[in-house]
């Protein structure tokens, strides 16, 4: 690919500019807005695929680097580039966004134009934060995506939507301002926010400074992930958000926290990472076991899957702070796998909700009799979530546990307990919702998946199994960046 | 020419006098008079800007060292008059609506601005005091300009009494300062105290002087008048308070610091105290407000707190940050208050008038569902609010970032942490307004907006300024640095 073509900027700003243009489009037929949004997000997807294939896996430097001098504030500049980790997250984003829009066509009926605009904006901001090679630029995208997400939950959410959207916004903002102070401190100390410069300079800070800065970064990212004890916003946000909002939240937004840890915390403060590793292990184990137990007791499907997200993300943080190759590989793998699986599970809940207008587990049963295709796909995702060998979930959890085993045996053993608990609640959920007798008349009249739903769930299921069988397809992408990280420890 | 340093002031003042004169000739035809005075005001502003641009590299002290000019001061005057022009354009709605008030309030705006220009140019406490009074007296009149409104009279009275107390403190401070230093001239004082130790009494005198400025820019704990006056005054007057007056007064404070108190022991503690308490008062005070003007008043208190905090660092970078902050913040408030100016009334509610109508219009509940009835206007307000809250990538974020960087660099990490955490509290009430506009259902009271293009354009430009700030931030920072002379 031609180096002078600013493909990353195009990826970021295509959706954003399209969203701005939409403000001026008027149309009576609301589906036109969806079609326009789908078109834009599909073009973005195609571009990102092109990026994926032109990516040179063996080269360890950042690819497609762009620096624009237009935006410059002493040390701060518009500085983009991607490595093997970010390219996968970008493709995940561009892959899920059109699916989100597609599944909303039939379920979202009000204020369509704004809905599509917010999703496109969100896509642009998320891609931007995965591309940013400048700490402040990352922060800007990281913060900016709060606005569309806040509006998506608040406008199209459930009954308690306003409470949930506030909780989401203020919780995340609280974390981000700590992050901001850390950035300001770093900027004041080094006079730069460039990642390359910071990688070289920050490890020279005094240990106390490093620990404080690490803590500020960590709280911000931990809220986003979310880790125990900062996880309480997630179930509310998920339960209240519209289906597509949950998909994007679970699929992409919460990955940003983990991404931040890999991209910033590890290379900037290696000493502090080692110092705090056990602390993170404890929090991760609590997240895994506690969230699994809580998930067992939920009566709302979405809430249960939300808690399962907390548990699964526990494996991610555990893997990252094992500071071993397998651990970090597993964490990244788990991020991608969980992005696919949880997104699909939320879509499954959405499918049922659109038909029955309830998310209570007690109202369901025997759905398999009426929706065989749905039941089949849901089985794949349940297995992916449980971590059955052959699905992508297995690879991630397995690698994360192996990595952790080298660092701390007791943590690895306890996390394995979490895997068992995960099987318990997911299988039990599946049994209660899909198997058994048909419990009421509404279920009697259910129709199976329509074409859009079948296609979007089918594609995701395909990838879940593909990555489970051939994990090397994606593992090779982050071989180089992870090697660089490991070299620090 | 002998008068050339003060030609900008003279031309503006001359314009004000012309408007007062025109009042006599057009007494019969109000509409005609509005048009003429509007035109005179704009023309004299542009003439004044022309003279400023002539002066911009004319350094020097004039009139027995009483009057000072340098690029920074010219820059401040330039921005102030630019803001004044926008305020005059926004006043179209007010001009056409009011039946009783004549256009002399334009003259008052201009006279007050002239006072501000003398204030920023002052090189002697005598000029300083005169400038301050010339700036303040028209403001007392302006606050009370809605004669029939009880609230407006109340706010005028309140502002007058508290303003007089502040003037008194200022005079006391100047006397003490003079008593111990033997001079009222800035240069003489700088020369005296750059080598010698500063006596505590002089510091006390100086603190009394800056208290008068704290009062003008409504920094806590001298902020009590702000919510009442902002709410009670006519919206266009509030806009003038929040933009031109606040901008000049804050920069006068910056100039005092830049000129001669930098590095004085103890001053930075005063600034930190005032800064943090302003941010706290602004953030917590706004939470319970239901009137949007009061809410924005508290928000402006919080923003002034950030400027004070940046000034406490007293490094060159801090001064640059606070100047930048005030320039950008003046534009943000021009946008938000300008937005309020665009509101002409309520649909289907002709039964209300005066204070009752105002209470209804500016009740934040009236904004509910605005996004459905008027998507463009609510988008503009949302951008401005998010910018005020400091959400990147809008302008409000970068100025806060710059201020905080300056504070951290001078080692006041704890105050920076407190300030930033308090701004999360502040984000809550901006969000509440966005929530009301976007999430709530349309209520029976619907806002009606001015249909004229020019005032709308002003607000739209300010929103665009916030949105695209990243693109020209660098050149703005460079401009400010050059103007400051470093």
C-alpha cells in the first residue's frame, strides 16, 4: 500500500464525516438512514480488511504511521499508527458496527437518523483510540466516545435508562480524569505525550512516581474493563442499553480498558507492573469467581451475560499481568473472542426480546421447539463463552491460565475454578431458556430467525469456530508486539 | 500624534456619544433609531479596531507614565472589541422586542468597554481606579435597565451596593500601598520591590486591590452577586457581563501579576485558595439550580477558578495558559449566552409577560425535548455545553488541560487533582441539561427562536469555534505567546 495515503485517518474520519453529513440529509423513509449508515460502515470494514491483508506481520515497528503537524500543542501531535494488536481490534470494530446497524433496522423505530449518526461517530472514535500513538490523542478519542454512548443508552434504552446512562458516564469520567491528571503529570515531567518518547523516558522516573502514575492509569482502565470493584456500572448499562448498544459496549468499548493496559501501563511502567501484579491477580480472581457466582443468581438474561463479561474480562487482566508471553497472548485472544461471543450473546438476547418483550429467564422455556436455527447458533456461543475446546473462548482462557501458572500457581488454579463456574451458569441459562416444555402461549407463536439475524449470527459463529480451530490465524499478528513487551520483564 | 495611543478609546467613546445624540433626533421613530444606533455602534467598533491595529507595535508609556501600551494590551483590547461586536449583533433581538427601552444601552456597553480599555492600559493606580469606575458605573445602570422588572431592579441594586464595597476596598488597598511604598506608579513599585523585600503591608494592600478584581470576575468568595445579577438582568446585559466585562477584568488581573507581583511570597496561596474555592462553589452551587442563567453563572464561577489556579503557578507558561483560557472561555460563554439571546418567547403562551415569562423561558424544564422540535439549535447548545464541561476534543478541554499542566509544572499537584475531580461534579449538571434536551419528552411550553440570520450566525460560529478548535489551536497559542512577548 502506498505509504503516503493516510488510510488510518480515512478509517477514523470516514464515519465521523459521514455522520456530520447525515445531519443535513432529509428523508421520509427512515430505512434510508440505516442503508446509508450500513453503506458507510461497510466501506470502512472493507478498508480495514484491506489494511489487514497489507499488514506486515514480521515488522515490529508501528505500521501506516501518520503525523500531522496541523494539530500541535508543544509536545502534542496528531500521531497515528497501528501494530498487530490494534489492527485486530480495529477490524473487530469495523466488523461489529455494520452488524449493529443491521440488527437495529427492525427493532429501533424512533429517531433513526440520530441513532445511525451516534453509531458512526462511535465507530470513528473507537478506531481513533486504537490508532493513536500519542497519549493525549488517545485520551481525546477515549473521552469523546462517552458522548455517543451516553446518548445511545439514554435515548433508546429501557425503563431505567437515564439512571444507567448517568452512572455509565460519571463512572467513566471519574476514571478518565485520573488518567488525565496522570497525562498532565507526565507531560509536565517529560514535555511530550509521544508514545515512543515516553517509552524511553518514563521508566526513568522514581519508583514512587511510577507507582502513582500506574495507579491512576489502572483505575481509569479498570473502570472501563470493568474490574472488581469498579464493575457496578456495567450490568446497569447493559440491561438498559438497546441491543446494538450492548453489543458495541461488550464487543468493543470494554476492550479499550484492557487495550490501554497493554499499550500504556506495561511499556511505561514495567517496574510498577511487576510490583502490582499480585494485586491485579487478586482483583482478577475476585472478578472471575465473584462475578460468576453473581451471574448464577440473575433472573435477567442481559444482566447475567453482563456479569459473565466481568468474569471473562478477569481472565484478560490476569493474563496481561502474568507478564508472560502466553498470558498476554491469551489476554489478547480472549479480548477478541469475548468481543465476538458476548456481542453474539447480546444479539441472541435481543432476538428473543424483540419477539417476547421480556428478558426475564422465568418467562421462557422450550424455545428450541419453535426456533431450531436460533437454538443451534446460541449453543455455539454458549460453548464459546464456556470455553469449550474448538471455540475461540478456549484458546484465550487456556493461554491466559498457562501464562498465569508460570507467574502464580494459586491464581491459575483459582481461575480454573472460574471456568467451571462459567460452565455452570451458561449451561444452566441455556437449559432454562431453550430446553424444557413450552411455558406459555407467546412462545408458541415464535418465529425463527429472519435473514438479517441469521446472517449476522451465522458469520460470528463461523469466526468463533474458525479462531478456535486455527488460532494461529490471529496469534501471528501480535507475535512481534508481544515479544517487545516481554523483553521488558 | 499626541492622542494616537488612546484613539481606539476615543473613537468608541465618540460613537457612544453619537448614539446618545441620535436619541434626540429620532425620538419619534423608535425602529429608525434602533437601526441608526446599531449602525453607529458597529462602525465605531470597527474604527476602534482599526486604530488598535495601528497601535499594535507601539510600545510605550504615555501621559506622564499613566498609560501603558504593548502588544499584549492591544491584543486584549482587540479581543474585547471583537466580543463587543458580537454582543451588539446579538442585541438585535432585544432591540426589536422591547418597546420601552431605547437603544442607549448600546452606548452604555461602549462606555463600559472604554472603561475596561483604560483599566487594562493603566500604569498607575490613579488611572486604574478611574478605569475601573468608568467600567463599573454603566454596568450598574445596565443591570437595572429593565425598569418594570422587579428582578432587574433588584439585581441592579445588589450589584451597585456590592460593587461600591469592592471599590471601597480597592481604594483602601491603594492607600495602604501608597502609604508604604510612596508611589502609585506601577513601574516605580516594580523597581522598588524587585530588589528589596516586600513589606507585609504592601502585600496586604495588593491583596485588597486584587479583591476588587475578584469581585469583578466573580471569583469565590466574592461571587455572591453573580447568580442574582445574571438571572435578573436582561439576557443581552448578562451576555455583556459574561463576555466583555469578565474577559477584560480577568486579564487586568493577569497583567497585575505579569507586571509586578510575580514571585511575591504568599500571593500564590491566595490564588490557590480563591481558585479552588471558586471551582468548588461553581461546581456544587450549580447542581440545585433550575434556572439556566443561574446555572451558567455558577459555571462561570467555576471557570474563573481555573484561571486563578493557573495564575497561582505564576510561571510564564501559566500566564500564557490563563490568557488562552480567558480568550477561549469568553468565546464559549458568548455562545451559551448568545444562545439564550436567540430565544424570543414561548409558543402558544401569550398570557405571560415580564418576569413570569422570563422565569418560564429560562427554566431548564422548558428545554425538555428541544432535540425533537429543534434539532439544530439543540445540537449547537449541546456542543457548547460539552465544551464547557471540558470534554475532548472540544475547546473547553484544551484550555483546562493547559491550565492544569501549568499548575502541575509548578508543583501544586494536589490542587490540580482537586480541581479536576471537582470538574467531574460540574460535568453532572451540564449533562443534566443535555439529558433534558435529548431524553425528555416535549412539554407544553415550547421555545420560540429568533429567525434573523446574523445573531444565529454568531452562535453557530462560536459552536464551530469549539468544535474545530484542534485545527487552529497551535496558531492561537503562538499568537498569544507572541502577544505576551515571549
